[in-house]
C-alpha cells in the first residue's frame, strides 16, 4: 500500500542560527481521509471494477474501469476519471465518463446522472459527508445494472429509444461498445 507518511514528511529545511530544522508538511483533511478510503475502496471493489492511479502518490486522481458482466453493456469496457477535490468529504468527487457510450444516465460528453455525485438532490440520495469512495465506485458500477434509470435520463434520446424499441436500443449500445473497442 502507498505510504503517504513519507510524502507528507518531506524535509523542508529551515535554518535557525545555522542549524537545519525539519518541518513536516501539513496534511490536508482530504489526504488523511484518502489514505484510509483508497485502501478500503481497493479491498471492496466489485469484481467488475478496477482502479488505476497514474501517480501512486496522488490518491486524489484515479481511473475507474467498469466491465459489466451482465445486462445491455456486457462486453463493454468503460473508463471514468475520478478527481477528489480539496473540499472532500463535504463535497462529492468529480467524475467524468471517458468512454463514449449509449446510456440514459451518461451523456455523450461524459456527464453522469447519479444522485450520490450531486451535492444536493431531490431524492435525498445525494452526497453526504458519511459517503466514501467505495460508494462512488459501487454507484458507478450499478449504473449498468440496478441503478439504471430510464425515468430520469440525462441522455433523453437513449431513454426514448429504449421505451420505443428495446432491440434497437440494444443494437445502438453494442455499436458504441464496438466503436470503443476499435472494431468499427
């Protein structure tokens, strides 16, 4: 596991009467929380998810990969960028879908309609300081199964197609999956 204590205790030499004094760097609340939460998240990942840190010393930015094992998006590989802002855990992480897909709750720009990613929400399922990164991962994973919502869509065209013609919806989903895999 990543040991951030070394990172946070980098030497900042200050000279006092010719004597160098080590001053530890101040640790933000976010970074203290992330040390514990990243480990917890990794221990509780759904089998359909994986997490990649571009820089293992920067726990506030990572890529989540979801590979659904059932449903319309079976066979797809979907990447999400997750950025944990300094005001975490009072505010949710910023999440963007990096993979183009046909989904009622994710638009073509990668914006995501998921209650727990909202600071406030009408259904009272929005972000709360008691939520953790693992909740975000499980929520994003569930967008491909039980949290799939055709009644409150972000991509209205996808939701309408589903309501009108489920077979055509499935075809469109598979076309996007093929494109994302470079097969078209």
